[in-house]
């Protein structure tokens, strides 16, 4: 399955992970959210509900990952690698961008719309 992410007049696609957290993420779509910047490596946004934590957790990310941070019920888009690890309890993969992640590499907050691709 794919999702579309609209940012700055562009529409990017991402492929959903095959886990319970990603399937639960679909239930909050379409989602319009302002995403704040963190550490110059990721943009994060609040989710309207708690997602399932039954996906695999990891403490490393790759550029282009979309992942769930369960302690604050947020999701993050990782656009730059800094080789730092993610603190416990780690992140759960939701999706991976197919291309265009550089659209997130801008200063400050961004407004995005995420929808299930048709």
C-alpha cells in the first residue's frame, strides 16, 4: 500500500510497512498536520490518537523513514542522517518514502497532508 504526502506544492509517495502500527496509521488518514523540526534531521507531528505498538521497534533510522514515536503519540519523517540513535523505547516503522525526501530539508515547521494513495 502507498500513501501520498503533500508538502510545499509537491506530492510525494511512500510505501507502508507491513505491521500493525502502519495499518493503524491508515485509520487516521487523511491527516493535515503541522510538523516541527527536531535536531535538523526530522520533522515530527502529533497524531489524533494512540497507535498500536505491535510493530517492530528499532533505535536507528534511515533517511526517508516515517516512524511512530509512542511516548508522545507522534510520527516523524527522517530527512537527514546524523548517526545518532533513537532513545528507548525506539521507533516503529510506518512507511518509507519512494523519493523526494529533500522536500522536508527546509528550516522550521512544514504543513503536510497525508492520504491513502488511490
